[in-house]
């Protein structure tokens, strides 16, 4: 039986391109849960939104979080709903201008 390819959401692909332009920070979670490690990192280094945090849970798993003015969100949610975040609007306009030219 032939496997069908998973359909790629255009809205999520657009959100992924927008998040590529946001500053990224990589960290290990250590003994904390990944979201707790991300919050501690933000507080310790005074990270200014918007930012993407890549939290390494173990050698195989990395969790992605988006730090916005409204709080900390999962990166996948932000990719799908990037239009809800005002801090990404200027990035979206830059990506749109690059694609049109």
C-alpha cells in the first residue's frame, strides 16, 4: 500500500519563515522541565521579546518556545497563528517584501 505524503500547511510554512528572522537562543533544560528552564533563562539574561528559545531536553529531543510580549508560547502554535502576534508583523512584512522582489 502506498503511503500518502502529509500535506504541508501554507500558513505554517509562512510562520516558519517569519520565525527564522527572530533571534534564537539555545539552552539545556538540566534538571528543570523545559518550560521552566526557558522561563529561568529569560529572567536571568533579560531576553527581550520576540525571541525563539530552543531548549534541549535530552540528546534526542529539543523543545521550541517563542517568547512574546504576551508570554511564552510553543513555537508550533506561533507558526500556525503568527498573525496574532504584533511583534511578528514587522518580520512578516519583511518576508513578504523579499518574496515579492
